[in-house]
């Protein structure tokens, strides 16, 4: 194989859902992430943050949001949130996967607080 074919194979995106075949929709989206930063983003830029299953990809998150909240996401970004270390801390934040879902202007998600 030439370098070009190897790079082309790496660039191919997996467009199939990965985790939704094995898990239920409510297992993929585990909880909304409500911090000051995410609350401000939801009110100003129509972006919502969710804690998602570690095996989920963007397509899984999109299908789960469509099924649960009945809205159509415009864009989805997936981030691995790092764990906060133990140095001089009593509480430790574990690492998790976070999805930031951008909705269209007229769509909105209401969380029950």
C-alpha cells in the first residue's frame, strides 16, 4: 500500500451508528451537563451539553437527541472531558465523554429542574 491509500483509508468517516445498536437511547445520553458555561451557551448560542456513553459517536448522539427531545440537531461536537487530579483535593472528578449539541434558532430543549 502506498502512503496515499493509507491516508485515504484513515480519512474515511464511519457514518454508521456504533453504540445505538447495543444500547437503549437513554443509555447513550446519560445526563445534561449544567454548568455556568453550558447554561450561558444554551441561552445565547442555542447549544446544549450532555454527558454521553463512552462508546457513542456523533451519529448515535444525533439519533438519541432526535428520539428523546424531538428536535433536529444542526451540529454535534464530542469531547472527552479529562479527569481532575487528586493533588490536594477531597473530591475527584472522573473523566467522561461530553457531547455539545447545537440546535436551530427555533428549536429549544426544556430541562425539568
